[in-house]
């Protein structure tokens, strides 16, 4: 007897939600160079005992075209992927590069010390390291009569 494929009850809903998100992004005027908003960089958010580390893939973007803003709870990346502006006429057979401005705000997993954040751009990957803020220690409060 042949094995039947496993039925995923929410598989279609996930795809529908993704498509609806893209539709609303276009309707609300989110800037993107392609209809699917593919300029937005992919990110990784990691946490160590001392810091939060955010990596973003930004191939082809120079540090002059990147802006990093950190608050106690968020990180905002803004930048622009610029198209080659050579005057040579080209007959493209395929164009899959995406150009345009992007902005992405990430909620950080814990409060951080924004004033001590550092950023490094190497090989098309932006790495932002932000030290964690010391957590407030619980304190017993005496009850007065």
C-alpha cells in the first residue's frame, strides 16, 4: 500500500497570509523596486549573555548608503541598492537584481544600551552589536504601618 502524503492543515493559510501581507505593503505605499518588495534585506537576530547581534545581508550597498538607528528596544536599518548608471546600452536577457530604497525596523529581544552599539560592514553583511542593558534587580520593599 502506498504512503499517503501528510496533509498540512495550515499550509494554505500560511501562503495566503504571506500574499495578503505583500498586497497590503503595496497598497500602503511601502517603497520597493519590485512588486513583491524583495529589496528588503534578510536578517538574523542572535543573543549572547552580553549583547544582541543583528546581521543583515546588504550585498552591493556601500556604507555611505546605509543608516543604522538603535533605540532601547528597536533597530532600524535604512539604505539603498543603487542601479549601475553606466551609459552603455545593454540588451538584458534576464534581470533579477532588485534596486531601490529599503527600511526595516526590528524589535530587539531585550533592552539594550543604544549608545554603545557598533556596526561593521564586511563582504555584503552588516553586523550590528549592541550591549544588553543590565536588568533591574528585584528589591524587597518593607511595608510601613
